């Protein structure tokens, strides 16, 4: 049997046909329709069928459809997904009616962790976390072999842990949230501030040469041994570590995976974070070591993980 | 059958005979011996037998001994308990040899939550937390009906969540930990600071009248509508709320109980915290309401909860 994984984002919907060992053998995608949720669900049903077609798999060989949604999903209903403007959407039931297949939906960050846990770098662990660093910060945890969901599955919004009470404003309305300091957005802001302050510095030169400022700009300057880039990275590492320390102190995973573009920076990001966290976590040497590694799947985690909801 | 619950602290060891419905029918206690752990375990074995005697219960009617330990306990071994100076102590096995009873040990904060969950204010909930505010802050959580332990049971050290990165130094060596702001110690420090700054103020007058400064001083001044006491409380509430918001965002309990002396301040502490947390938690009205209540058992939670380890 095969599974279809659907990764629903604010901009696009991606469908993939996934094998039982977590391989994607065919994909289809489309822009996320604006407006009534039924439009999106009709499009998803259509994409699923097309995905089976392009994968050369008969519709009868599909065991079911898993869907990862950027919001809170409980018992088949999307309680809220602000990027999609969905509130109380009966997702599973509606898509089941449209496709005649079993449907299971879940939070997208949780799906990505399921993919890592079943097929990727968190395989074999009983307590694992995935921190996705992007525009914001998404978090997901498995505790004793089970997704940590909490009451009404509303849990693990780790990006909104307060790490600097009274600090920078966050999109959520509070101040000092982890994602206001540790997201790629925050790193970009620090990079841009530096370019403004030092228009003749190395970072500004890198930006000019590449004709853009993005999450990689700082790391290009670091490879040129720029001391300003080093200072910005050190501040950023401390902020990322603060949230990781909190999560490790609370949940004590064996492994935490880091996802998102910056996770490619093994030497500048992943390794120093592993060192910082293990140095600072409560109980130090008397407590077990926490591995910090790059996530395995990048963008494919959404599709694979959605399919994992059915496995 | 009956159970013996042992609450082991840095200063004293308390034993209680506990019925199947969580009532304590007899108690014995002694000072915690300094030195080799075997001394403490021999004393505990003796206390257990005396506890049965004073309770008029035959030793054969004791189903087992549960012990709450201020440290990390995994699989019957105390990995570390710094207040006791215990590192790698084979607790369960040793006490079993000394008593010929089944022994189960666990972290003391977890025991207190077990008591609340089985017999107290958290009864019936699937996701519950207990925050004990004292010299430091202890935290314990039940997730989907199971204690949250983490790898090697080293989890839920919530008192050491960083809520003000770079802020006040904490005993653990880091800066900005929750307990450096939200413990009774922190509240006392704020009270003492105010007395020094305003020796003719209401708080100073309360301290003089009671001939002491303790966790209640501020609340006496609040009852006299002192605006300085109000300002200190508001700052304190915000700091306590910051950690609670983090915990709720991550773990989404249905209910969080507050233990420790300050939890008696229903109007000044518990109710405002419930309001603040529900106002500020991620997802606001779209997410389930979190109850914040006083813990039921006070000091007895340790004994009752230790017995719960066996139930």
C-alpha cells in the first residue's frame, strides 16, 4: 500500500505519494486558494488524485491521506490556522467525503518530527524534538515514543516561550518570545542593522557582491573571518541556546533536530549549539548528553510526515 | 493494604502511613543524617517500621514503601541529589534489602503532583502541572495521564527556564532563570529592597510590627492598600506569569496547581495569575482555558505522593 501526504501552507499545497519506507515517488502542488475552506479541500482532493496518477499508482492502492496543517488540529478538526484563516474546519470528515479515503490530519511541525522519528535522524529515540527555524520558530516533541500534544492538541508552541521578558515585541502580541530572537527573521534583522551601521564592512561587501541580504549573508562573512559577523553570530547562538536550554530542562530529549535553512551551517550553528546547550543545561555532567543534529528531510519532511500520521 | 510514603529533604526525613484513599494515619520524622547514604537508608528503614507501629498497623499489611527524593531518580537509582550529596545511589535495591518490602522512588516534585492528581485538585485531568514556589521553583507535569520524565527521568526542571536571558544570576550558574524571579526568595529580596529604600513606608511598618520579614510581609501591606506593595506584586506576578505562559504554551495542561506558602494568597496571586496566563498564552481565545488553582495538600503532598508511586 501507499500513502498520500499533504503539506498545507499559507502559500502552497504540496501533495506527495509516499511508500511505506518513507520515499516520495510522485508529487503535485498548487497555490493555496483564498476564501472558503471548501475550495481548498476540493483542490486537495483533486491534487491527491493527480498525485496518484503521476506516480503511476492505482487509486485503490492508496491506504489513506495524511495532512499537515499550520495550526492547531484536534480530532480531525482544525481549531485554528491563522495563516489559512481556518477556524473550526471539519477537515478529516470533509476530505474523506471528497476522496472516499481515510484521512488523518495533524499539526505541520508535529508531522515533520514524525518523519524524522520514523525515517530520519531521530529514528530509534524515545524522546526527541524538532525545532524549525524560519520566519518564526516551530517546535515539536516526542515524549516516550508519543507526540506531545497537550489539552485539545494545543501544545508545543515553543517559539512563543518568553526568553527575554519585556524584550522585543513578537508578532503574537507579547514581548521577548524566543522567535523574536532566534528566528531567521531575527538573524536577518541583525544582519541588516550591521550593514546600515557599517556600510563599508565585510557583511555589507558580501551583501553587495551577492546583490541580496538573506539568511546566508552572515555566514559568508564568517567564512572571511569577519569579527563583526562573529559577534552577531555569538549573540544569535546565545539566544537560540536559551530556548533550547529551556526545552531540554523541561522535556529532556535524547536528541533535538534543527530544521530550516540555517541548519545547513553545521560548523557555525549546530556544533556550537550542541556544546552550549550541554554546558548550560541543568544538572550538567550528572544528566545525560543531548545530541543536537540537523534535520534530515528539509522541505520533504512535511509530505513524508503527513503520510506518517497514517502509519 | 497500606503504603508508607517517605518524603526525603535536605533537612529532614518524614514518613507517613498512607491508606488506599490517600489519608495519612500515622507519621514519624527525623533529621536527615549527613554522610554516607547508607546511614540515611538505615534510618529510613527504622522510621518506616516505627511509622507502622505508631499507626497500629501490622508490618505484614504494608504493601510497599514509596520515596520522594529531591533530585533525579531513574529506575530505582538516584542519579544525583545535590542537597543530599547523593550521586548514583542504588536507593530502591538497598532499602528493599533493609525492609523486605517493595520500594519505588521518584523525584519529590513528581510525587507531589501524583498526590494532587490522584486525590487532590488535579484529580480527573489528563494534562496537569504543579509548580511549587519556595526557596526555588519545582515543576512537575502529567501529560496524557502519565508523568513527564524525559530521558533518564531528568526532565521538568522548569525553575531553570531562562525567562530573562542575561538577567539575574541563579544558583545554577546561569542568568535569568525563572526561579531567580518567581521564587519566594525573589519576592523576599524585593520586599527587603523596598524596606531599605523606604524605611518609613507601609511595608517597613508591617515588618517592624511583625518583627520579621517573610513571604507574607508584602501581602499584609497589600491588605492596607499600599501602592508600593502593589507595584512589587505586579512585577512579581508578571515574572511568575512569564514562566507559566512558557509551560502552558509548551505542554498545554488543563490545570496548573500552585504550591508553596504564597499559594495561600488566592486573591492576590492565584486569581490574577489565572487571568494573566489565559490572556497572554498563545492562540488566546482559540485555545482551551487553563485553570490555575492552589495545590490541595501543602506539606503532606510529599508523603501522600511518595505512597502514590506504589498505587
